[in-house]
């Protein structure tokens, strides 16, 4: 039987075999192009910028000029030389690069915020490994002149508090032109960038310097929000009178993720695990300080790798942004924010589910095997089988 099949294959005209081979190549190429390139356009094309309520009464031109379009993502965790396998690096970095570049091309944001843990091994990487990680970061997260990129520090970038050193902090800040406790203002909107790793409250040198900067920023913002004259504010630089938005890596204190909901929240088996202060979330004391100092209208954080929405003091929303890496989630996402000095509106944009991409590859592989077997007649096509049955029936 096998010798008969091999003879049949050998007797096939060369042109027919080449034609079949070309069809297979086209099929495989189409699947690869879709799963590794086009799928990001298909998925992100469904995302739309949310509308801001207080901008609904102004003209279209004025709205586009006054609304800041921001993309917020977190926990990219670029793998390092110690724990990162080369294939894992290649796969995850390609996924993030295609997602990020597609989002920039289609959504054209004014600004992008990354809420810490940019690197996975920044807390212990050597100068050479750090330089390589930084080079790969700028390749993946390159951006046009029309967009601004702002990066906040996380514990994997400089280490947890007990691992953090002035050298690691300065190394990170030098790359991203950032300081521990910084305020940036765009289109009349105040953003406070918090190095939450330094909010330990133990009076360490880095912690004291960071908190001093935050206190100074708090004084400046409070003076800008006051309508009456104040002697303490006479020499203070005035900022736009807009309540700030806090951006940080650690979430403010909460007991657990038990109250979090949504398809990208923590798995059910993890939701009721209590959070550890100064490790999973900020301490209650540090959280209260930030609320007292800034009275923010919105807090955006990362670190947990899962989505959550919490209301602090009954009125201040905090959004925990899920991880942007498929290594941490099957369904990564980012936040799209339309922000004005007095209002904001947020919308989540999901990226391709890795399980669905894997399913497409499996289905395509199975179909490919069937086509090859049918071509070499090792797998009898159904209509041939039916034809033989009919012939035997007629013969009887």
C-alpha cells in the first residue's frame, strides 16, 4: 500500500507538485501574517476614544484642542539576561511592539504614560545588561514627535525599598528624564508623578528627598487652587487651577482585590488573598498622606497585573491598570483617557487574546496536515470514499 502511494507521488507532474507547494506556502504565510501582524489592527481598530461630558457643549475644533488624549499602560516587564529565555523575550517583545505601534498609528495619542515595572530585572541588572534592556525598550516603545512618553518608576526597575539605592534611582531617572516626585502640566491638566517605592515612611535618604519634593508640589498646587490671597502663596509659582491626577506604580492601600470585577480582574482564587502593606500596596499611612497632600480627582496605578476600580474617601477613584505583557496575562489591555482640566473619561482597549491566537495556529496546523495527507492520498477524501461505496452497491 505504501509503495503504491509513493509511486503515485513520484508520478505526479512536477508542475502540479510545485503548484501545491506554492499553495501551502501561501496558506502558512497568510496565517503567520494575520496572527503576528494584522490581528493587532483588527482588534485595536475596535477601540474608540471616550467622550468627555464637559466638552460636549463646545465646538468640534475647540474640543480636539482642549481634550488631552492619553494612553495609560503598566507593567511591561521587559525580560532581562538572568531570568529571560531568548524565545520568551522574542515573543513577548514582538507582541508588545506590534500592539504599541499599532495603537500609536491608529489612536494618535497626545501622551503615553507607563506606570512602572518597565523592566523585569532593573533591580539587579549589571550596567551592561541595563544598557541592553534600555536599548530594547526604545526599539519597542519608539514614538513620533507628535506624542510624548512619560515613564513612572516601579519596584522591578529599582528594587523594593530594601533593594533600592541612590545609584539605581538615578540610573532610571537619567534614562527617562524623571525625578522622584515631579509635576507635569499639559493642556491645563496637572499630573503628579509619584515614586511610590520611596513611600516607605522610614526616613531613608531617598525617601526623605522624595517626600520633600511631594510636599513642595502639594503646596504649589494648593496655592494655585486658592481663590483668595495668601501670604504663604505670594512667592509660589501659580499652576493651572485644576485638581491633579496621581500616577504611580503601587496602588493605594486596599485589603485585597475581593471587590474588583471585570474580565481582566484578578482570578477568583487570588481575589481574597490579603494584600501586604508596602509590598502589594502602599501602607495606610502613605496612602492617607498622598490623599491629604494632593486631593486628587483620579489615581492611576499598576503593580498587581490585574484590573480594579476602587473609591477612596468615598469620592476619589483609583484605577489599577493591568499588565501590558502577555507573559502576565492572557488578555492584556491599556486605558484610553480623554482628559480636560475639569473632567475625564476612561475607556479600556483590550489587545488580542493569546489563547485565541494559539487556537488559530492549532486549527491552521490541523488543516495543513489534512491537506497534505489528502494530496499524497494517504487520507482518502470523503467523496472518493462515498463513490467507492456506491460502486460496490451497484456491483451487488
